[in-house]
């Protein structure tokens, strides 16, 4: 067997989710054009001879590419990530050596946006509360639960990320009244996306639903805390399919316990969610296990993006999803 030139450090089960047979064929052909073979492993240490590896495909849980790792990959030119967040393993050392980084976050946006929309509709229609009541056997329905349509509902979108923009398109199509909160945008740019720009505090005061799509940055830590939650009108709802980093979980649990607000959450400070987590018994809450991006279609889309990027690299063409050092610094 030829020495591997493209190595996918992706568990076998996850590789099946990402790469259709035609994608694997394309990766094999790209490796051949680079003078070697394509190899899938669970860990880089399994590669018998890494000196010829020019491309490494990564998935979640990848080890940081520090000097010790890179010294064993002297021919490495490209790191292609099947997910979105590269900050845990893409180091300055990697950029210092001129290695290109690309990722497939664009393939996840639609899946996460659809889950955010699902959450939004469920919370507007009070589905978690009615579901909980029926499961408890607590009567038939509670007339104090006022249900709402998305038509005309004030939806606050925090973060004009790829997912935030995909979500904005969906709620606009259903007739919502969206506003954007994003300090990186100016009013003209927000208007081009189809929503007015507001400050966070101003937007929260009129929100029916707040949907979080902001990145993980020092300035976004606990962006939604006790004081921000207090600004929300009674009956408002919070949707978080982005990062738990954005929300003070203790403050949110305190508000949920009063029944004043509801929430739908896909991401948590501690994952898997502990059996004794207060979120499991909090009223008016819809919970999912960090699977907003886990659709069959989305996974294959991520794999196709990575495959296309590697094919472009092998052919000497520009990459569409390359991430610079500066972009990495502001990514979630």
C-alpha cells in the first residue's frame, strides 16, 4: 500500500454519517493524485508512516495541533474539519507553519436553524407545558397558558452567524417580526439581511422569543444573565442551539422555576446532562441532547464540503471554506 497522503481521523461510525460512497471514492482519488493513499483512523498514532501525509481530516475531539504533533507531520499542508468549531485544536503553531485550515460549518447551518425554528414554534404554542401537564395527569388543559402564532411574533436573533441567518430566513418566511442583535453589523447590513438592528437590552424588552446564534468569545460569556432575563416580558421564551457559554444557567433555572419564562435548550455547561440536573425537572422546558446539527442530510452535506475542499486542494484550486488566523480568533 502506498503511504497515506490523506488521513481522516474520524471514528468509523461517524465517517459513515459524513461520507457517502462517492465521497470516499473522491477522497481516494484525491489522495492518489497527491501521490499516495487515503486512510481512515481513529487516532493519528495509528498511521504507520505519517511523513507523507499532506491532508488531515478531523472530527470532534481532535487533539490540538501543537509542535509535537506537527513535527510528526512534516508534509502537512491542509487540515479539513468536518464540523464547525476549530478553536479547540487549531493552534497558532499550525498557522505559523503555513498550513491551511478549512471547515464544514456551512453544512450545519440549515439543520440547526430548523431545530431552532422547531423550538420556537413549540414554545410559542406552549407545547412543553401542555406535554408536561398531560404526562403528569394534571387535568386536560390550563386556560392560563396563552398560545401564540409565529405570524407577527417578535423574534430576537442574537448573532448573525451562518445559522442565525438561516434561522432568520425561516422565521421571516413564516411571517415573524424579527430583529437582530449583533455588534459586528451596522444597520444597513442588518437591513440587507431583512431585520432591523437593535441593542440587546432594547430587543429583549419586546421579545416573544430570543434565539441565540452568537459565537463563544470572552465578551459573550453569560451574555444572557439574570439582568437580561429580567428584561424579558412575562411569557417570553429562550432558544439556545448555539453554546451554553452564552447563558448563565443558574440565572435561567431561577427564572424557569417561577414559570414566568420558558426555554428550549440543546447545549449545556455539562454534557452529557447529569441525571440530577435541575433542567430535567424545570417547568416549561424542552431539552435535546446537543443534536441540533445531527440530521442525516446535514452530516452528508458536511462530508461533501470537506470532500470538495480536499479535491480543490489536490487540484490546486482556491478553497471556499478556508479559515484564516484572524477568522479563527472570532469563531465560536
